[in-house]
């Protein structure tokens, strides 16, 4: 495993140096992880089957509300569901059978084909933080996010060898009007990165703008010559209004993306005890029921359109009702939902570096690790919030972003598994060294040392004396220096100037066509 | 799951209040964890069998050195091994067949029978930090440990509902002479706690002092009436001199404990690349070979004497050769060694809250969590270093001790597993609430809320505004206040005054019988 920040190796000036930096950055990356270790399963076959049965009972007896969306109600009526007002009840097994047309895994194409990701199966894709209105750094503290912050996090994601996906709302650019923010957000992913990204979901028109901008970016390549359908070039986050409700905003975006063959990440967002029962099985039952309906809705609109089954579950504080993170119960929910997704045959999203801490301290790290390790062991295919999360998602931190990226690097080595080849067994080395000697100089150690261990770019393993001599910097202070260096060394990926101009023209024309608004 | 620090509930004055506090503390504890979740296995049957085969090849072809211990060499000659000088080679399968007399699990008795622990099988026992010469706290920074620090950590361990075992060298009391330190250390575990503890291993006579003091502490109860042998009342740490060497000091302590039916924790201590090959399989092969020989030696001396197979493995920094912690490769070694211990039918020790950080910052927490979660998922039976570790074990931190104890609490909830009963399924709650409502007030939530989620005593889940109003304290600052309160509220468990006097007399007599020395 290699070190952080290949862009750091680049010289500063000159086009040749920049091109070299780009090549180096590309060479250091793998586009996504294919796991070579088993899944961790916390629940028995009996328990999993119980949840599946109960979810079907919920869908049959209680049903799901579709709010303010007559079209969705009609789609379900036509599919054979029982529609009473806005309440839809589903014959046992209907949703599951509809989801059968969803692919087990799909390719989300990036404008740089070497960055395209395969989501599902044995693959893991790391994406950064999503949705925070606030940003924090060690120098400036906590403040509202801006489009400048947004671009910075896109650049930091691009530069990290451990993040495979540019994500979506890496922070909220609160300095732009709500109804026009999405243009600069989508453009930032397109311009400052060449990794795959997510689309806008806050209004159907914003979803359509995302698709139209992708059409410009990918050009002739947007339509798959094999299928005649658009290629999947976005994966977008469609949250349920738990419990058991889908609303018009999310359904509106879902329909735009489904009709354009763009992947929908269907995620019930559950604070257990509020949007679902406090128990793990209760939480899983509600999550599965809602997700089945969301995914089936996509399949009814466009059979075969990629979907991801999502699960975002948190426990809550007994004292305050506030969400808590990194606790064991949501980790158990994650393991269970991952197993249910495998049984259903769809890609799975959950986890990330979740925490409730206000600063990137030990609490933040314990909680993030206690979520990320289950994320990796449980078999999450698409990991949103891999890096940067603080404060239940309200804040994205520059320092925590770097720390979490470093952790993501270590998970690459974990998921790579164990080498059982002759070289892995190392019997020649044991024979060569023998009792009482050391292995540092032996041929096997020399041959394997560079790649044997994951090397953190932020952990300090020096002696206390050396650490003190270097200023007694804690991990946050080291991360602060690191993100500044990575941004200073950032070199944008190349883009066709004509495409860039067409994107800017599209945005200018659309922005001029309606007034600013903050709803 | 309940909150931290039951001793905090006690009043300060009066014997009644103290007795009440003792009862409350006892009531809040469970003596050890019995897991109700599956093990995580990283390696296939094929891989595990390869390691077992290779370890036998190492023992047969290369062998193990026994340094300066003619008695051990004779024991092995008599057992059928090939002894050439200090090198002992073992017929294939011999060590494994000798280890068959070791119990799969054993009870380590505490002087308070409700604190006795069962080590092995599906059980997990958490013990604190071991062996640090330095201590650190937020107020005083880093300094050499003293007997006062030692007593403080025994008291903090006693007060924690999440630590089951008092451990051993919770820190080095550097203010006492090396050759007499063990008296006050063993006495502190006996007097300031009633949890089970570890014995001295730095010299055979110090092991014998430990046994003799146990004889006084347990009195007539020391000999098991069923077997006529001493009851197992200590578990003591016997480290190999890796690679492939056992030395006279450790063997001397091993023989004393084995002859007195006291448990031996046989631990190869491996920095991969130094004491073993850099690969996971190479590390596991050396570890298994050394541990097999250590455990078989115990069985040759006293068949049936409890042993634990230990594995302490770390990767090392490519830059400096310093040990690194919380990295993925040692976690994989842990999973593998745990599986090998289960196949061998012996209890397993590994893991803990290991880290290389100099302070209890995010690095410390990431690394500790990345070791402790595998410790729990992999199936470690005896967890040394659960709390307090910093700086590769050179330092024990008061604040990290509290933070790690809090984490240990969360692992109780993780290991308790998932409730699949009707109450766990919570279908009535889902029926009662229905779409678009919330579960906070429903009957099921009310009935289950107290016990539904692990409640951290150190995590801050409040809003940023409230957190700032309360002084913007990070987790270390909160832990600093917590350990001071726990020590202030500490009430010692009762001890028979006659036993206490006899222990002090024993120590005084022994201490007077030879001069102080620092070797």
C-alpha cells in the first residue's frame, strides 16, 4: 500500500510538470476496491428470513404513503397494488419480484474512463461527506459552507488516492441561492475532478439540469450504443421520509433519474426510536419495506435501471433524543441490511465515518472507526460520508476529511485480504533467520517491505522525544498542514475547452431563465 | 446497557453509605461477557491448515532455543524431542498432542466469588493496560509511573463496570526498587480491588511470592477440595523471546505458576519484519510455533494446568522501524490466530486498545478502535490492554483509560447480539405508529428505551451551541474530569483485617530478607 497525496510529488510550474502530476495521480489510484475477505454476518438465516417476512407484512397490512404524487399512485395501481387515497398496500412478494430486474452491479461511468466504478458485487466505492451546511477547520472554526469550500472538497477528493467517487453535496454552498446552487455544484464535480459524481435531488428540474449537463459533458458518449439508453453517469441520493412515506420531491427526482437510466440510491433515513422501533429488527424491517418500494418504483418506471439499497440508521440519546453515532446497535443494523441486500441481489449503501463529535477529537475517531470497520466487514458497496463528517453530518471538517481519507487507505489493505502464496508463507525467511536473530535484513523482508504494510500519512509512530522535538503536534494539527499542502499542489484534470464552454453557457442560460430564490 | 461509574452514586461518609456503594457497584457489574454473535473469520480452512502445517515444519526442522535452562531441556528430552545443545526440535504433532490436556476454558477465581471469570469458550474478559513505565495525564503531562499511579489504575479498574479483571503491571512503579516492586503491586490488586488479577513474572522468586500471597489471601479456600490442587487464582503473562526462543526468566516464572496450577498466558511478541517475516502467514506461523511449545511445556510440568494462547503482533514503520498500531495487517493476524486457537481448543489472548500516538487524540482513538473491534469480532477471550495504552505501550494515560473503558462498555452491547424475539421484531409498534408518525411515544419505545442503546458516559451528542455553552470540551477534557471524580468517589472493597495483616507481615518479612536492587 502506498502513501497519501501523489499530487504532492508534482513540481509547481510548467505544463509538463502538471501533466506529469496528472499521470502520477492517475497511476497511484485504483478506481475501486474488490474485496478479497469474507463478509461479517451478525444474524442467522432465521433472523434474516424473519425480517423479510415482516417487511412483506408491513407492506401488505400497513402500506406506504405516497405524498402529493398522483403519477406514482397511478403507477402502483397499474402494477397491482391496493391504492386507497395516498396509502398504497402491496401484495406479498410484489415489490421483491419487481426488484428482480435491478442489476446486481452496474458501472457508473466517469469522464475519465479509468475512474469509472463498478458498484455492487464484491466491490467497495468510497465517496466523501454529503450534505453538511457547516464547514470547520482548525484555523477558522465553524462557519457556513460556501461554493469555495465545495470546490475545495471536490479537489481534496480528487487528490486522494483512497476516494473513488467525487460524491455529491460535499458541503452546502450556502452563499448561492437555493434554487441555483446545483449548477455550480454539478459543474465543480465535472470541472475540478474526473471521478464519478452524484446529481441534484432537491427538485425534479434540478435533477433534469444534472442529466442535461451530463449530456454535454459526455457528448456522443452519453448514449450507450449497445442499449440505446443513456449510460449511467450519475448515482443520486433518494431519501425516504421515514417511516413508510415517500414524498413528491424525492419521487420527482427519482422519476427523472429513472427515466434517464441514472442510478438511484434509495435510502430510508432512520433514527431508531423516532422513525422506527428502537430495536435492530424493527429498524431493519422498516428500512427494508421502504427501500423495497423505492427500488420497485424505479423498476416500474425503467426496468433494469440501476438502484442501490441504502440504509442510514442511528441510535438516539436517551437523555436528549439527539442522534448518536459509532454505537453498536446501528453497526448491527448495518451488518443485517448488508446481508439482506445480498439476498435481494442489489448493491448496498450504508456506513461512513459517522460521528456526533463537534471537533475531530478522540470521540470523532472512535465513532468513525466503529462505523467504518463494520462498513468494510459487512460489505457496503457504496460508502457515502467516508471522509469529513462531524456533528451528525451538520459539519464537514477539513482536518477530519484528511484523517478519514488516511483511514480509507488502511481499509484498502484490510479488504485486499491475506496472501497465502509461498511468498506469503515465508518459510524460506524463517529457515534463513532461525531462532534468536532478526528478520529486518533477510531477503524476504527486503523483497516485501515496500508493500507489506499500509503506511499512514498522518499517524505519528516516532518516539515521544522526537514527537516533542517536532512540536508535539496532534493528529488534527498534522491534518491541517496536509490539506493545505494538497490544495496548494492541486492540479485540475484537463477538460475539452469546448465542453467547458458549453457547460458554462448552459448554466448561464438556465440561471437567467428564472429568478433567484431560497426555497 | 447502563451508564459508567456506579461508585459515583455513593454518598461520601459513613460505613453504611460505603457498604451501600459496594453493593451498588457489585450489582452493576457482569463478571465477564459471553458472546452472542458469530466470530469473524478472515482466512479459509485451506489457509489455516497451511499455517498449522508450516508451524509443525518449523518445530521439526528448525526448532526452538531454550536459553540457560537445563531443566527445560531435560523435560523436553524426556518427552521425546530432539535436543542438541540449547536447540530443541519436535516431532511433527508432538506439541499439539501435548496441548490436548489444556482446558478449553477455566475459571480464574477472584476473592469476591461474584467477580470470578471464566476464560475461554465464548467468553470475553477485559483487563486494563499492562507494563508501561510512563504515565500521562492532561494536567501533568508525561512522567515515570509510581506506586501511587499503580494504585490509582487498580482503583479505576475496580470502579469500571466494563473491566472484568484487575490486570497486572497496570504501570511500572518506578519509584520502588525493581526486585521488591512486585510486593506492593500484587498487594494493590488484592487490597484495592476484588477482581481477579495477574502475578509477577520478572523472576521465579517473584512468581513464588505471588503464589504465597495468594495462599494467604484465599486461605483455606486456596486448595480446590475436588482436585486437591491449588485453585487457579492468577493468570500471568509469559512472553516468548521471539523468534523461536524461550529464556530462563520467563521459563522460571512459567514453571512456578505451572507447578501451582496457575494459568500461564503464553504470548509470542512479534513486530512483523523484526521477530517474524513481514507477511501475515509468516507472522502467524512463528507465533503458533512458539505458543505451541510454551503451552506444551506447561502441560508437561502439570497436565491440565490452564494456559492461554497469546498473540501480540504489530507492523512496523517503513521509515523508522518503529512499531505501528491499528493497522490492518495485525488485525488480520488477530483474526487468524483466534481461529487457530479455536481449532486447537485453547483460550486466546490478543488485541486491546493499542496505539502509537503520544496523546489521546484522534490517532489514538482510530488505532485503538481498529484493534478493539477485531478483538471483539475475532473472538479474543482475554483482552489485555483494553484501556489506557498510548505510545506503543510505553505510556498509560489516565484520560485514555476512561475513554477506552467507555468503549469497552459499547463492546458489551455489540457482543450481546441481536434480539429476534417478538419484542425485538416490534411489529406491534410498527402497526401502532404507521406511516408519517414518530415512534418516540409509542408503548414499545417506552418499554424498551432504557435498555435499547448503549449509553456512552463520555461521548457528547449535544448541539454545537450547547457544547460551546458548556465550554467546548473535547473528549480528553471530559475524561480528565471523569477519572478525578471516580477516584474521589472510590470506596475500597472490604477485606478481612487478619488477612490484610498477614499479607503485610509476609511482605515486610520478605522485603527485609534481601537488599534492594534495581535488576
